[in-house]
C-alpha cells in the first residue's frame, strides 16, 4: 500500500505539503531574482494548501450537517440493530463533531449501504437547527442548508424520487477534490479529472487513516486509561468516605445512648452550611442547642433516679436491691456522733482558756451536711428523704460538702481504728493507751450519760469497740464509693450532677438554663453529628462524580470502538482501491 505522500505526488500530481510558510530570509542565493521567484512560488503554494485545507473542512461540515439532519424511522422488526449502532455516531451531530479527522469516501460508501437498507424510511430534514447556540453556528447552519438546497436540483431531476445516497453524500467531497485539483492546475480534462478526483479521495483516506492510527486512537485510549485511573481513585475515596461515615455514625450512636441517654434517630438532622456568611461555629452552636432541648429531660430523669438511689442509702427509706436491704445512714450517723464526741474530748484536754475553747468548738468541722442526711426522724422519714433529694439534685454546694464530709469521716475512722488496734513495741505503750482510753471513757460517761439520739438509741460512745469503728468505716466507704468511686454508676452520677444538677427554671429547655458542662456535652454531640453529615454529603457527591466519570468512560469506549471501525473500514477500502 502506498503512503499518503506517494499517493499525493504520484497519483494526484499535487506538490508535497509545506509544514511552515516560506520565509525570504531562509532563501539565500547568489541570484536575487531566483530567490524572489522561489519565494513567490513558495508563498503561492502555501496559500493554495491553506485553501485546500479550507475546502476539505467545508466539505466535511456539509456532510456532517446533512448526516445530523437525517431522520431515520426504523422498524425494529425489519432492521438490524448493528446497522443502527454503526450509523448512530454519524447521525448524532454531537458525536460526529468530536472527530478531528475528516470523513473519508470509504466511510461514505459504508454509510450509503446502511442507508439503502432503510429504503424510503430515510428522510432529509431541511430547516434551521434547534441546537444552534451562537451567531457563528447559525451562519454555518444557514450556509450548509443553502448549499444542499441549491445543489440537489442542479445535479438531480426534481422528478427523480429514487435518489441514490451514494451520489448525494459524495457530492461535497467530489466538489472539494475538483476545486483542489483545479487550484493546483492538475488534470484539466474531464476523464482525467474523474480519475484525479478518485486519486485525491484515496489520498485523503490514506492521510486520515495515518492520523487516526497515530494520533486519534492513541489519544482516545490514553483518555480512557486516565478515566479508568480516575474512576478507581474516586471509588477508593468514596469507600473511605463511607467507612468514615459508618464509624462516626457508630460513635454518635454510642455517645447518644451512653452519655445523652437518647437515641440518635430522635435528634434533629444536622444542617450543612449552604451560605458563605454562615460560619461553622454559629451553625454548630445552634445545632447544639437543639440537641440540648432533646437531651435535657432524659438526662434529668436519669439523674433523679440515681440521686434517689444514693440519698436512700443515707436517709434510711426502704430500698431493695438484688434482694438485700442496703442502708448505711444509721451507722454513718453514729460514726458522726463518735467523731464529734472525740473532737470534744481532744479539745477539752487542751490547756487553753474557756473562751478560746468555746470559739474553737463552735468553729470545728462538725459534718453538719452529712449529719442532716443521716439524722432521720421516724415520724417524717419520707418528707425528710424528699427534702434531702431536692437539695442533693439542685445544689452543687450541698453535693460538694456531702462528699467532703464523707471523706473526712472516713479518714477519721481509719486513723482511729489504726490507733485502737495498734500495739506498741515499748513497755509503757500499753499503759499510755490504757490511760487515754480511761480518760475517753470517763468523758463519754460524763457528757453522754442518759442521752439518746433522735432515733431512740443510746449513744453509748464509751462502749464503741474496734468492730464498731470498722462498721462505721465500711458504711462510710460504701456510700462514698457510690458518688466518688471509679465505678460506672459513680462516674455517671458525677457527670449528670455536673451537667443537669442545678436548680431547674420554669423553662427547663431554654438556652439560658443549660450549664456549661451540659453545653459542652451537646457541643461534642453536634460536632460528631456534623462530621457524620459532612462525610455523608461528600460520599453522595463522590457517588455522583463516579456516575459522571462512568458516563464519560462509556462515551470514550464508544469512541474507541467507532474509531477502530473507521480504521477497519478505511483499510479495507484502500486495499481494494490500491
């Protein structure tokens, strides 16, 4: 098979194409007249080749214009689907215009055979294009329409209803080839002109084949590969977004159930920022308030349940837990009395004035808050428990003082138990301890004789043994563990106390009624929810982008198949023609 250059030179008789316009400064010759003549001929050749390119492009625009206006009404029962697939890229103007290489005579022959299969079902639609968007497109549309309206009556009789597609579609290419040969003054006689036209059309097909094989098809395959790589990366990103969304959703669900005690489905949807003027901080603050309005009441109810359970450990109201009655108030109350008597005993033994002694006694830490919780009057036990519960739930100062009293009482009982049970290694140690115990017993008898507690139990502090102190200590430790320990229930009680443990206003869900700690919890939930919504939105956008790139991949694959079919068609035509 001859190369495009050989076809152009040997068969068409056309001069070779110039890659660049001639420059007089490059034509250095001894004879100035010869140099000027060569320059003039080079300029004329360059101008003729520019006109040749314009004629070829004009012919292809006219063919594409006609193909884009073919209205094919196909009966699926009589037509072949492969014929439709072969013709669709040429009928669809958007697809055809993507091809930089001109349509060759062999492709027109192929289109003609396909159109002949549809017989009279093919109509030509003349008229303005509905897709012309600019003035240049409207001018081009009008020019091509006028060309076909003028040339058909000239070439064919108006009464000829059996118009052949092979004669019609090839007209622009034949006219362009004839004008090009006339432009270069090649084969002026009619017979030679027909042969020259065919030779030029074969040259044009060979040149188009070379461009398609070396430029167009590799470019399409490279673009397809880039789309595939981009599609793979976008799928990985979309998968990562989905994984992060699932993890954050689980985190939000756990946080809502374990901290806010509400289901994540009951929370209002987190809005995304759609306005540039709306800052993320403002959006999250507003959303955190909405979460607070949903979570305040459930957390307050849970705090009431835990507070009631804790207060009942001190007040002595009957409470069953796992079949065992737990009540440490009486033991703690006796421990407080023991603590006060011992403080008085230590104070009375000091060598100070009575005035100073009275002042110190009044200012001694007497564990008054803890004593109020444990000192129960049997006649109004339930009312006392309700009062203590209200104070515990609504007063952070009462809770802090209660914990402080428990810690102080436990520390005293621990030290006192150690003193009683400790044995001195020295001989006079027992005598000293016995002397102190004797003084302590006499003090208790003197101060506490015939005195009873509000519960009707004789104090009898002189009879308190090491076992009794251990009992007081264990009771105090158990209660303290329920509020200041490391257990889950104690931690939960402290969290709720910091969040919702303050006096409730008339508008419990108003913004002003929220504490800083509660607002911090809601802020955290809002941030988690915002992240979840963000990744969900990004995942949806990435899904849309993936669908778009998949559409581009399908179109590119279609262009590759059409281009490969063009190569096959042109190769077969050149083999037969040459």
